[in-house]
């Protein structure tokens, strides 16, 4: 015979598992450490400064 399963509990466990999977996917997609964010910001600022340094001044 099959094992008796409480459907309410099974649905809650499935929902928790799905929420955990979604959270892990979001963390992989969007989550960056503070050091990574600072490095990206510094690189962006440097690229902007370098580009501005090459602009010609027109009056």
C-alpha cells in the first residue's frame, strides 16, 4: 500500500522548496558583494573620466 500523506503539509513543503529555488536564482542573478559593487563603480567612474578627458572643447 501507499504511504499516507497530508496534502496540506505536502503543498506547504512544495511551496517552500519553490520559494527557496526562486530566492537562490535571484541571489545568483542580482546578488553581488559590496566589494564587487565598489569595483564596478570605480571602473565605471574611471571609464567616464577617461572618456571626458578625450573630449574636445568647442566654443
